[in-house]
């Protein structure tokens, strides 16, 4: 799953990619973006900034791959 994040006042987006979830059994619905814990998103954004994403700069969208904890 991947989510796109952008600073409220910024122009540059980051696409944060999470590892694939384990396969669901018996046709269970897939995880939706609204079901991701806010703490996990905060960790992923912090990791994107450490990796070099500058949300207030101009430029191309940055793709960041994080682990299951957002790190």
C-alpha cells in the first residue's frame, strides 16, 4: 500500500510505500488508507524527511519505501 503526503503549505509530495500486507483469508477486504494508524503515518513522514524529502521545496514527487513500523 502507498499513500501520498504533502505539507499543508508545501508543493512537493512524497509517496510513502509500505510493505505488502499478508494475504487476507476468505475474501476479507483489503486495508484502506483510513485504517492506517496515525502514529504509523507520523513515523513514515519522519522517515521520509530523514531520507531527504523537503516538503516545502519545489520539485518532483519523492518515493520513500518504509518498513511495517513506518521506519
